[in-house]
């Protein structure tokens, strides 16, 4: 089945990923989120992993945070939101991916972690993160978390093709209750 996102056609089925949005409270009491920049392309993102048959979504997000960002903490039981994006497959094609984002209250940062030589990490306020990320779905999710308002829900597949979005954007979806979930456990 072919899927159209903006002006890009994605083939096959929608893949699933779970991502962690690492957060902490700074010394002055403001909320900060952790973004990663792979050294090969310089774009900012959050740690994410494909769904595994042996792990739950929460476990996948927690593992991605440890391996990709070198942070440990507690993953919230309810997702903060989700968005749809395109990922480049090894064969050069683009595949549509639904990313479910889980908040991760960071308790510790590692000096050395599995992918430490591959990424740069940076703490920043959520409003700054909304401008730093290039992925429009993730950007919209950050903006909805900052504003407290949920954007228009993207058309998620329920056995039918993904609908094209005329503005070449697929919005992220943050649940209305997600904005209140940034609190210490």
C-alpha cells in the first residue's frame, strides 16, 4: 500500500517507534528537555527506537534514552503524544513512522554510554526545542506541550491509507493532559 505524506510517497505499512522525551527541572526551577544531534547531520531529535516483539513501548523508550542519550530515569506510564514522520530506509526509500513519545524524568546522566561518540546532547527549554527540531511533527508536538493546546490530530491509519496533508506537514499530537505531566515523580 502506498501512503502519501505531504508530497512524499511512502510505501508499505506504517512502522511504529517509541521515543523518550528526557526532561529535568533546572537549578532555577525551569523545565528543560534533552535533544540529541547526530554528528553526521547536525539535526536535533529525541531518542527513539523501533518496536520490538520483546519490549513494551515504555521499555523501548527507556532503552533508547539510555543507549542514544546516556540518561536514566523514570518513564511516564502515559504517552505525552505522538506524531508521524518519514524515515530513510537502508534501501533509500522513505517509510512512514508513527512515533509515540513518552516523558522520561531524568535522574542521572552518564559520562559514557553506548552511542556517546555518535551524538551531541543539549538541554534546552521546550520553547527553544520547538525551534531547534527540523521534523515538523515533533516541532508541533513541542509547541502543543508549550502552549498547552492540542493541535489537530493527524490522520492515523486504521486499515486505510494515510491521508495527504496539503501543507506538507503532519502535526504532532499532544494529549490535553500531557502538559501537566511534567512534574517530579
